[in-house]
C-alpha cells in the first residue's frame, strides 16, 4: 500500500512542471493530447520530432525538451510511436474513448447531399483548409493560458458522432459555443491570421496560427474583422458570431488542430 502511494506521488511530481507552464491537459485518447518528456536537456539544441510523418511541437520545460502531440480522432486504441531526430523512438499508449451521438435536422438538403458543383467547391476548399492546418511557425504558443473565444453554452461537444437528417457524417471536430448573432469573438491567445473566407460547410471562417503546428479555426461568422497576415494578441476581436454555412442556428464552431490533428479544445481551457 505504501509503495503504491509513493509511486502515485512520484507520478504527480513528474507532471507538476508541465502543468505549471500552461501546457494543455494531457488526455491520451482519440482526439486528445499526449505530453511526453523526451529525456533530453534543453541545454542541447531542440530535437526534431515527428508523429505519423508530421512535425510535432517541442518546447523547453523544466530544463528539458517536451513533445506536445495531437492524437487524431480516427486513432484506434493502441501503442503509438514518436520519431526523435530520425532515429530514436518513444512509445505512448492511446486509450479508448466512446463519444456520444448527435442527430441534427438540416433544412438545406444541399448541405447534407451536395450537388456536383458543390462538391467541386468543397474539394477546392479542402485543399485550402489542409494548407492552413499544416502551417508551422517557431513560436511557443503557451507563454500564457488560453481563454474561451466567446462566452456561451457549449451546445455541442468535441467528438460527437453526427447524423444529419439521419445520415452518418464525420465526427464533430470542434466545440460549439451558443451565442447571439453579432457577439464578438476574441482570439484565445496570441497568433497570426493565415487564412479566411466563405466556405461551403463552415461559412465565414478564420484560421489562426499560434505556433509549432497549433492552429485554431473559427466558423459560421456573420462578419470577419481580420485578414491573412493580421497579428493578434489574446483578446483581440476576430469577428462576430453568425449562422453562415451548415448550421441550425447562431453559434461559434471553434476547432483546435495540433500537428494537423483536430483535438478537443476543452483541453486548452481552465477546468470549470
């Protein structure tokens, strides 16, 4: 019993430096985040780390290098592998998580079953979205804590298995915040706007690069108040809540992408 308690205390002490530096909360499930100590002193040059052949965020914390890894929603429970400096491997376990289902009724049938012209537009927009999510800059995005971009009830949580008019679609890749039309949307942290525009499903949308593969996305806006290249500080206005794109009412859809994997935005916010 004493040995078990001691091991638990040691584990908590090992995690304490990570939590004290405003990193997101680790949760090693599909759509979650792994925060992994690399066993390398931060007095050395930063290592190059990849996961699923994509670059991974590496930050100096507590005098050593730490990898902050986004886990795709499609990941099956299994052991996963990081590649460090092209040769060393570090394994971590992804646990199972069962997300709930959500059934929605959409009046615009084209938003459920797009026509050929719509599909051509959607494919072109997917290329733009992919390029935005692949953005990389060297900044440390966690010099301060993240804040919620708009006050409002979380009307749809991350990871919900979604059905539109009874037809299965991709899981919900963000957090929906219910708010009145025209409510200002604030940047949750410092960053640079890298893409914006009107998208078929997402409506008026803005992408912000916060550094090292961390990109946030804001959808369904009634108005966009920034443009690519705009530098934002935490609290700066991005635009206004709206109901553009595929929606059932005014709200903000907020997504967070880490190493091109959509992850749960709640992991970046203080525990309520």
